[in-house]
């Protein structure tokens, strides 16, 4: 039986761009809150009278909860309706943002961050599915490109926006800024978001959802705590062992069920699997840049935090401009070639970072910041289009959840891998253990940065080669 379609409803089509605006606002805020807090951690640590390693959990718990719940909410969106889940998520995220801004101690703040993360997971797992349902095929690439723009803007613009807020206001406002925007988006959503028409009665895989949450929580708790106390500690090894056992049990369970939380059969589709893998790899590479570039601009080159923030904003600004254009072109010529071109440009940008040093003109470094924004703008929208167009309507929620999960995993692994590679390379150069920037020896940082961006370049080249092979294999069919 054919599912009904929003694309056939003239009233919904009349408001489709306003629907996109409402969805993009929450997409922006939920991704922004994964990166904006970093710049405020020293201030929060001082105000809350807690050590820096405890303050780091304000960031970590948000990312861990989102990763743990994305698949569940993707499935719930397919069962009960993506718009219903999105609306509930928008309310929870706004309430969580309001509570986060009050200086009431670490426990209160972490609890509020959990509420905020649950809401963010609900909106992130359903946004692509809503847009794929609402927009007709010939406009889908442009619409998904807009979402890709706001994902990039939120994930990369955090340090710049956070720096501007902290220059004039207390740290609570980095959360409170979400409240008026959230209320406007909720009112807009209430007025123009239609009622769900694509739902199903398949059971929810509670055991699979629980096992997946255990995998995410133990894995990333092990990574974040291990960075502080060392990965060889028995407690960290135990966390990784639990994560591995839970992962094996999860995969075995999912392969046996008719309605699993993670539809592993989706990965039999090569277009879907390659696009998800490439999205993950590029977010890992992007967060190498996100972690290392503030060290380079502020510490090694001596820029003030606000000027470093302005320089870093080049990335999301270029991407926001380019992504909708790339999406529109993708609607006309197909997405495969554009994804390959975008990945080639992203790879070239890593070479620019790799050769930068203490005497490199800042315009040269900023050129490559803009270039990576260009590459991401060309890559992300067509790649999202491939992911969401590769599955049936009934699996749009799960596909959207997997796509968002790939992005969040890329962020978390990129952050942890970048710091690990950077400080290991710096330690090797220095001849002793290094765990932070050394003001007296900027050349040691430059050596570590070069190694880190070599690793980032390799990651980008892997994604480029995989996509290039797919493009070549599709050429005969296209002809």
C-alpha cells in the first residue's frame, strides 16, 4: 500500500519553506550547543568552584546522551510520527536551555544538560526525515542543503558566538540565547507544521535500544575519562570491555529481530553505507580543525579570542552560502559528482593547514578555512540527499537517526582523536609527556599540528577515494 505524501497537499506545499525555517532553527541550536560551551568552560569552572576536568562533563554528557538516544528517537519518529517527536523535542530542548543558564551548581547544570540533550536528540533524529517527506524530489537537495548549512554553522560557529557573548554577558546567556529562538521556532512550528501522515505499528526494540545506549555511554565515558587519567587504568579498560560486549550482543540481537532499532539491512545498500561512512569521516576531520585551530590562532599566533573567533567563522559562513546552491545543482545533475568534488576540496584544505607554521601569513590560513567551508558546502547537501533518498519512506526516521549519529560520532571521535594525536606528537617532539600548549615552545605545537593534519588528510583521502570509486562505477549506468 502506497504511503500518503505531504508533497501532494497544496496547503503544506504553500508553507514548505517556513517548515524548513522552523526545522533549521532547532537544528542550528542543537548542534551549536555541542560546541559553544567549550569556550566558556574556564569561566564556568571558576564560577561553580569546580576543577576543569569536572567542567568538561558539561560538554561530554550532552554529546553522550545524544549519541545514545538518536536511533531510539529515529525509530519512535517512524512509529508515532516524526513531527510529533520533533515538537516534543523542541519543547524539552528549550526548557533544558532555560534551566542550564541558572548558576545552581554542577549537579543541576548536568541534569539540565541531560534534558537539553534528550530534546536535541529528538529534533536531530527527525529533521532530515521531515524535510524529505515535505519537499518534492526536485527541491529536496536544496532543502537538505539548508539543513546541512545550519548543522555546519551550529557545530563550527560555537567558539565565535560564545566568545562574543562572554565578552559582554555571563556564561548563562550561552544557554539562554536558545530560549527566545526556541519559542519563536515552536510558535512557527505550531502554526505551519502539519499533522503526521506516515506512521507505522511496528514494535519498538527496547532491548536493542538499551544495549545501544550502554555501548555509547561506556565507550565515550571511557574515552573522555581516559583522556584525563590514562587509557591503561583498570576502570577505563573495564568500560571499554563492557562497550565491546554490549556491541557484540547488540549486533547479534539486531540481526535476529524483524523490527530492530537499527535496521542493519539498510547498510546492504552501498549508496547509503558509503554516504554514511563519508559523513562520519568528514566530521572527524572537521573536528581535528575545530580542536586545533583555536590553539594555532590564539596561542601560537597571539590573536585575541574574539579575532580568532571571527577568523574561524569563515568556515560556516562560506558553507551556509554554498550548501543551498550545491543542493539546487544536485537536484539537477545528481549528487554523486558533487560529493566527490567537495571531498577533493576538503582534502586540499588539509594540506594548507599541514604546511602552516609560525610565519605563515594569516590570509593564507584563512583562505584554507574558507576552502574547507566551500568543500563542506558542496559535499554535505548532496551526501544528505543520497542518504535520505536511498531508503523507503517507512525507514526515513531511522535513516535520519543514523545520519545524525554518524555526525555526532564524528564530532566526539574527532575531538578525542585530535587531542590524542596532537599531544602524542608534541610529546614525541619534546622528548617528554606533554598534555597542554607550551607557551615557551610554540615550535613543538607546530610539529604536533603538522602530524595531526597529516592524519586528518589521510581520513579525507579515504573518503575521497571511496566516493571516487562509487562515481566511476555509476558512470556506465549514467551513460
